[in-house]
C-alpha cells in the first residue's frame, strides 16, 4: 500500500526469521551498477516445521544448494521471499525505457505520455502520477498534497477487481504476469527477458521460514500444481526459446528455464521405465543385454550396474556434503520416483486437456497443517497417509504390477528356469523399495492404509 522503490513479496504462511535480511537485500540491489543490473533478490524457501529426514521430499534442500544455486543470468523468482524493484515491476528495462518503448507512440522523450500512463496503469490519476515518478527515477511520493480520505479512495479504486481490465497490468511486463497459475516463474522470465539480472541471498540464519505440506496427498497436490503451471508456460507464447530469440534472455538462462519448466515431462519416461522391468519379467523378455545372463560372460551387466551405482553414489555424496543424512537421501530418491509417476503425470494430463480445449486449469490450494505443539506426541508425523484421491492410483497400480512380476520371478526360479533375469529382478526389487510405503499401506488401517479410504468413500 506504499509507493516505496522496493517491494517485499512473501506467502501468507511465511515470516521473517533473520532481522538483517532487509539490509542484505538492499546491499545487493543498491550495489549493482547504477541500479541497472539486479532486478530482484530471491531468498531460498526454508521451513520451520520440516519433519526430520524430509520423509515427503518437499523441503528441497539439496535442490536449492546444487542446482538452483548455479548463477547464470540470475536466479528464478519462486513467488515468495523476494525483494523487487518497483520500477522493474512497472515494466522498466535496464536502459531506462519501457519494454515496448521503442515502438510505443505513447513513449515520447524518454517518458510515457499522459494517455500512455492511463492505458498502461489504469485510470487512477493519483496512482499513475506516482508511477510516472517511479519510472523517471524520482520518489514514488507525488508532489500534490494528500489527505487520508483521498488516499483511501484511491487505494479502493486501484484495489478493485476490474481496475486492471483494459490496461497493461499482467501483460507487457507490467506487474505480475497473468494467464497462468505460474505467475512467479512467468514474471521472473519476463524480467530476465528484458535483460535484467537477479541475485540470490542465503544468509544464516535463513531469511524467511514457511510451512511445508505435512502429508503425502498435500505434497502430491502441490507438485501436480507446479508441474501443470510450469508446463503451461513451456507450451505458451511466453516460453524461454521465444524470449531468447526476440528479447534479451541469455541462451544459458534459457536452458535453465527449460530444465525447470519441463519437470512434468519426466513422468512419461519414468512411467515407461517403471513398467518396463515388470513387463520383461512377466513376458519372459529382456531390456538389459542378453549376454549378461550367460555364465561365461557377465561383463555386459557391469555397464548399466556401474551407471546406476555412480549416479546414486554421486547423489548420496551431495547430500552428505551439505550435512544431510543417509535417510534424507533415501527419502528424496524414493519420493522422486513417487512424485514423477503420480503428481507430474497428472500435471501432464491437465496440460494436454487444456491444450485440447476440453477444460481449464483449476488452482488447487495446498493444505498445510499447523505444526505440533511442544510435548505433543507426533511419532507418526513421517508416516504416509492416504485418501481416495485418484492421484495415488498410478503408484498403487505400479506396486501391484511389480508384486506380480516378483511372484513370477520367484516362480520361475522355483521351477528351475534356465534363464534368470538377474538385472530385471534387481530393478524390480529397487522399484518395490521405492514404493514400499504403499506396500505398507496395504496392511495398515485408518488414514495410514490404502484400502480404508476407498471403502469409506464407497460407504458414504
């Protein structure tokens, strides 16, 4: 509700945990070259109620450390814990012009005309006057006197839901971008495409703390929403490739955006490989080299085995390097398989349905429970809970398929089969370990069981 040159954006479930974060952010913003380099300062997401060893894989500690922390043109805007320059959100480029200033007839002599201000920022004269001062490098405080009643009237006018209609808000680089539930990544992409850079600020203690999803269904719903909105951006006219060709987005930054926007697409090969192992065992076929099963030559099996071991060992060392436990590493590996075959798969389906014009994307709110009070018995906080949501169906189906494949493999071994598929059996065991929480859910009751929510839903 102010016209200060800097804006702090945080989610409603977050609070400032480091009293010096404002000074850190201002140093990064004011220390850039003539304030024409850094557009926003992003702090990593941290959580005050994170469960030990991250059983649901939603704390993103290793991801932020080793992947997001690599500086290219700058860091992604994650929608919270971020300090913005107001003039950047008003559409200004590093050279001091508006995004379309070179071709805009309402941009004359390095500033917007009165008509251009009204078309871009709406019909509140008081607000457009302060916007003009921000864009020209002056204070956001207008030189005309205000009283409390006139300020409140102007605030009500600007806060009206219909105020942005017919203006440039949400488009042409002004404000947070419209047209997708991924307004954070889309807005950051728009800022980077104008040639701005961003900075990453990770003080100790953490700058902001928030609330993480406290169970598996909430985590999967959150991941599905992320996958859906990221893929929407990838298949829209705002995708990074177009920004690289037509704007000022650097190619390496474009690749970084492509990596994060294509998260959901990983679900297709993940599902195929998850089914492949069981399929080969059930149909007596192979996907690993057949020579690996010959007694005289087992060296060909070492190649895929070495790739498997090297990848997992490298991932484990990354977790160990930043002080995370072996159990945390395993939980992240396990949830990586579960999330990609459930939440991300449903995200892909949502985008396909939207692209075909059959339905629109619906924003789903992630349920976040309050943390347990001190002394409260919370020994089951790391246990998987289940409900009747269809998002759990793919993982449950994969579990049954792999159980059937394991029964088939044991039956072949018992009958003295001449061809033991040791590679496929090892992969089958690995998949069963990854989906072991669903296996345990078959034998548990209440909200910790898979079958109970289904029967309870049918009875209702």
